[in-house]
C-alpha cells in the first residue's frame, strides 16, 4: 500500500491534473511536465463514457473539457466522438501505461468522479501492477466502501466537501467559497472521525481552507493521512504545511521550491 508519509520533512507533492499550471491539464504532456517538476504523485479524474470506456477528464461538463467546442456531458459521449473534440484526452489505460512505463517512481492518485467507473478502475490498476502505488479518492463514500471490499490493498481517501454545483471553479466565486469554508474550519475536526468511518478510508482529502492542526491531529490519531487540495498560493501552502498535512495537491509544483525552502 502506497506510503503518504512526509519526505525530508516536507509534505508530498501531488500534481493536480498533471501540472495544470505548467502544461495542458489531464494530458500525457501534462503528466510529463509534472514528473519533470519533481512531483511525488499525479492526480487525475476518471469518468465512464456511454459505451463503458474510461477516460481521464476533470469534469462531466463537455463544454469545460472541450474548451468550449461543444456542450453536453462527457459521459453521454462515445469514445470516437470524444476523440474528435478532445484528441489529447487519454483513456484510463493510456494514462496508467504512462505510470507503468515512463513514471515508475511516481505514485498514482485517481479521483473517482463517478461510482460507475469503480470496477473498471480497479481492474485497470491491477492489470498494470499499480494497485499498491495508487491512492483512489472520491466524494462518493459508498464507492470507497465498495473499494475497500473489492481491493483491500488499495489505499482510499475520503474527499470533503463536495462542490455539487461547481461553484468553486466559476469565475468570481472562488473568494466567496473560500470565505465560507474558512468560517467552517473550526467545525471540521468534529467531522473527521465520521468521514473516515463512513468511507472506511485511510486518507482524508480536505479542501485546503478546511485544514487546521486540530483536524490533522484527529485524522492522524485514527491512523489516517491528510491530503490538502488544491493549493496554489504560497501563504496557503505555508499554512497547511505548518498544520501538519502529509501531502498537498497543487497545479503548480514549483511553489514548493520557492516556498518551503525559504
């Protein structure tokens, strides 16, 4: 089972969608940029298509994934149709082959956007010998419980909170959302035990605005690692690092060098 312990006194670096600030997100080029930047793991999202194929895509919103070329949902598409709109979008098999062949020292962090992708994801990880190098996180706690039964060697992470409306990513809404989450930060430690128990997870994956030393201590007391997402500002990185998180998801891995070594 993959270790998420700090290395050399610093949290692990998890490249978000590869390294979205450095190269096109959720592409093999982005994965290569993340490796070149020295990440410890690479995070990406998995969605199931109409025909059952699994692809690496951050959102089910086709308008977002196709960069405005089409509207609808990714999950309603056939693979050939999606390829015409998003030729660089890899299948799950292509993404995992990259880890097996090109990035053998880098961990895999799969975020399950849909529980329908669960069995196919586990199967693909097993076929390429990546189960023990992988962390699978999700907001779907029931899916994580199933994962714990299906493949006990796989490390699972309970993500919190779920942005069901996608507000956090909308222009102009970020400061509002972060302000609300900061106000909720004192309550988060009291939710830690229930989240981990309901998901049967060994990792807590928290929005960085909810991270506090108390929440980290509660998780560690239960034997769970803490991952903070998604951190792109130096002040936020310093705060979650001081709080004791084990790993940080970021679009820009270079901030670790400029922040935690000064």
